[in-house]
């Protein structure tokens, strides 16, 4: 036979035609699928050792013509299916390294937690003895180990028995090979006799029972079979076909074995969820946690089953250990499963109670769930102020990133947490992926927080982006995330900005199918145009800017423009100033994705129509260092108050003065007009808001006001901001990074930002019209003082 094979030379590849479906399964074999190659050619020799070598070449060798066979394995020798001669399968290592993985082929890349992770994400499976039948323990050594001589003898028996191998013998052989020590596995996987054994196993699949199928999967896990091998698709199809024959334990164990192989197996996961819908009430605690773990690794939320699993989760909530709680949180987060706020809060309550004994990984997973659910659990967030500084040194870059990103998403600004993260990231910056660096920058800059090591912190992360520039083409969103965060902080690294605005990168990001990145490009380009007047690098095409502006304005008209607080402010400003021509609702800075109510006032206080304001006089020259009136404290706006007896008497009587330009009809109907002096003709109404700055001026406390910049002459353009609470860090008056950048850029454009703070304006909506007009009047005209 060997002489006959050499005479024929290099033979073409042979295939295993396979029809994969859930109702029927066949493994026909047709060696005539390829014509016989010309004799007289010397067959190539197979390499002695091939690591990760069970990949399938994508095309047959020269001289072979492939017919319609969906699954193929290449062979360098002729195979007779009648005599069951030696099946010498040769595989190519480069095919593994460079084989493109298409969507749906079952290949799953390494997870985020595998990068620089210091903890086992499957640690929860050691919490209960019940997991031993539901999971495969990767850390457990296989005893007794198989030696190289025993493995060679076993493979020799395969060549002797050949077609006489029965399913139980095939399972025994592969299970024994699974006990090989790690250094001996690659040579065995590259051995042609092992490939022949795998071939016989595929042919015997219809005759195997579920237990034998699971034993084969476990053996493949121990042998570290590559996840992209097409043979595994046959096993997945067979398990899908038999889904109704498997019990809950077998369903969950098979799902776990697919995870150990690194294969997503989406069809099998669908079958598992369908089968468990019928017996979901019988799931134990361990089965529920394992199922949610598999759901998370499969990245799909079961729409029909999820409400039932939520009820079961609430039932078992008190029984969950800290590691199981972390596994449940991670599964819900990865599958994007939307639970009720009550359920998530209950999970956070349990996590807070178990926080001292919770592992770092479980804590980070719980924070991921809080971030996805947008749940601000005050107790747990406050506890981070003590836990994160204690744990930061043991966290890797991804974990530190998730901690900071949770604080940013929930607008929670805690100096203890952020300082601990910034200090821990600095020595680990070289281990950060682009994803870690970009989201760390986003977390800090979106909160508007400058750590004590600001220069070194920002510089190290920016340098890491430069080092990993080649990754940015695969993940363009990370570069834009980082650059927008730096723009919030007023930092613009010219080389990275030039790369992001280059025509090649703009084309790549514009066609990126996973995310909409045009708006991010537009925000970066708009910020560069305002804050880098000397920029000579690339800019976005005007057509793209116009397109994005149109989209953003359409979104704003449907959302922000229709908010009651905005409509009320717009209507009252029109009434106060004299009509719609004096107020314009639009986006002064479209790239900041928010609206403004633009007003123009003369230095005397008279309102100007906006078209007249733009034609009569030019805007005052921008002053980048000048702070807006709304961002300065009361002491900076009013450095001296003449305290007269009349003023003191009126304050003691709870009376307030209105500026002379306010019309008399704005006086509340229920109030009694006070006598106005002939010198100033002032009117008085009730309801004074006694501010802290006014108290400081009255009590004579020392003023810390800085000298104000010279006030520009001519008309002043005001950008009235109807602020929401989401524009500020939680429970503080610190603006979030995006809105701080907008205030800065408005000032550079010559506008004075006037903020209607939510803690002031929203309560006023329930008060009288006169009170609201008085508030708006004081806000507008205080900018002229």
C-alpha cells in the first residue's frame, strides 16, 4: 500500500460531506470527490511537530478539483474507504495563525478578563459540590498522566484496529490521550494517527450515546483542540439534534465544555435555552448560576426566559455566595440582559453585605452590572472609597478601567477612588490595551477630574496609544474615545489628532459598521477648529460636517427642544425681551450635541433682535482665559454692595429689588407695591432669594474674588443654558467634562454662558410666572454688572 501511494505521488484533499441540520444527520464519505493526481510526483513529508494544527486548509492542493463538499480534511495519501487503510491527515500550522474567522463559525476570541487578569473568572464553580457535574474543572490535573510511550502505543493500536474501532473504544482512546501532559499534546495533535482517530470518531457520531459525546468533548478540551476546527461543527450539530434527549445536567455540562474549548456554539445555546424553558422552575442555585454564566459568554439574552430567570434569581438571592453573585452579574452584563431596577438594587444590597469577603473579580463584575443598569447605589459607591484604595494594587489595567468607567457612567466623583486608580495605573500603563487607555482617559476627563499625577497619568496613556497605533485601525472607536476625552481636558496631541482626522482614518471610521463614529469625528473636528486656531493639519470635509449637523439637529428637535423646562424658558425669555425675534433656540456649537437659547443685550441692558445684533457690530474678541459669568461665584460678579439703611430695611422685610428695566406689569398681583424713591424709581416685590454671596457681602466676610477681566464693549451675546442634572457630577456642582468644554468653547467664540441651574430653575417651574420672570431677568442682567 505504501508503494502504491508513493507511485501516485501527492494526492488531492478528501472531504467529509456533511449535511448539518437539527432533524437529520449524515456522514457520507466519497473519495471520488477529487480526481486522482498524476503519478510520478513525490509526496511531501508531514512536519514532525505541529502546534495548534488541526485547522483545515481553505483550498485543495494543486492538481485537485474540489466538488461540493461542505467539510474537508486534506490528505497526502490515497484513502480507500473499503479497506480502511491509513488515514494520514496533514495540517498546516500557518493556516491556524492566519485563518480568518468569519462570523458564525463558532470561533470566540479571548475575553477581556483574560488580558492581564489575576483571577479566575470560573472561580465560582468551586463554591459548591454541585458544580462538579455541571462544569469541567480546567485546573484539575488529569490522573494518571499518560507518557509519550503509552501515547505512541495507543495510536499504533488505532492503525491496527482501523475500521474495527467501536464507539466505546474511540472514547476510551481519546479520553486516555486527554491525560497527556501539556508539552506532549502538540506532537500528538500533529500525528496522522490522531487525525485518523478523530475521523473514525466523526463517522461513529450517530452511534454514540450522549455520555460518550460529552466524554469526547471533554477529551478535546484536555487536548486543547483549536476552537475553529470544522470537526467541532459536526459535534455541535449532533448535540443540537439530540437536545431533547439531554437532561439539564448534560445540557449545562456540554455548554461549559464549549466554553472551555473557546467556541461560542450559538445554535447549541439556543437549543439549551429552549429546553430549559420547560423546566425552569426546577433549576437549582448552581444550575441557575451556571446557566447565566453560559448566557453571558454566549452574548445573547433569552427574551422569553429572562423574566422567569429573574423571578428565580430573586428566590435564590440570599443563598448566593460572593463569587456566584459576581458570576451572575457578569453574565447579565455580557448578555445585555435588562432587569428591573428593584432586582439590580437587591443584587447590589447583597454585594454590599458581602463586600469584605468578595474577590476583586466579583466586585468588578458587580460594578459592570451597575454601570449597564445605570443604577446609582449610594451605599456601594460610598464603600468604594475604602475598598478601591485597599485593592487597587492587586487589580490589573482592565479591572482599574472598569472601576473608573463605572464612576464616570454613574457621574460619581470620589477623590479617594480616582486617586487610587490613577496611582495604580501609572506603573501598569505599558500593559494597557488601547481599550483600557481610551476608557481610563474617558472616565477621568468626563468627570472633569485632574488627579495629582495628571501630567504623568495622561502622558503615559497617550504614549501607550502611540505605541499601539496599529490596533487603532481595527478598533477606531478607541482612538476617538481617547481624543474626545483629552479634548474635554483641553489636551490635543497633534500626531494622534492628525491621524484621527486624516482622510484614510475618516473613511475607515465612517464605514465602521459596529458603531456610529461620524458624530465623534465631528465633535473632535469642531473642537480642533475652535481651540487650535493655528492648526494646519487635516480637517473633516464640509459635506460630512453638514450631514452630521443635520442629523444632530433633528435629534435635538425631537428630544431637547421639547423638554418642558426648555419650552418654558424660551417662552418667558420671549415675553421678557419683547418677542420671538429676541430669542433664538438653536445649536451654537453643533458638535457639542446640545441646544442654546441665544440672546443679545446692549451694554445699557436693551435687548437687540438677533439679526440686528449680528449686523450692527461685531462680536467682542474671544478671551480664552476669561470665565463666563455663570461659572464665576457671586463674589466674583459682585465685589462690592453699597449697604444703605433702605436696603437693609427692605431685606429685613423680606423684600427684593428689581432692576430698573423690569416692566411694572411683572409685579405679582398679590403683592403691595412699595414706595419707590424718586431718585431710582425702583420697584419692590416679595420672594427674595437670599444667596450665600449676598450674605457674605452683608456680614462683611473677606472676599476672595479675583480681579475680573476687562468687560468687552458693545453688544453681548448670551448663550442661555437650560441645564439638566446629568450635566453635573452626582450630588455636586462640578460640570461633566463635555459641558465644561462647551462652556470653555463658548467663551472662546465670544459668548457669555448663562446657566439656569436645575436646582434653581426646576423648582421655579411650580411657582408663579412673576417669580420665573424675575429669576430670568436677574440671570440675564447680572452679566452686564
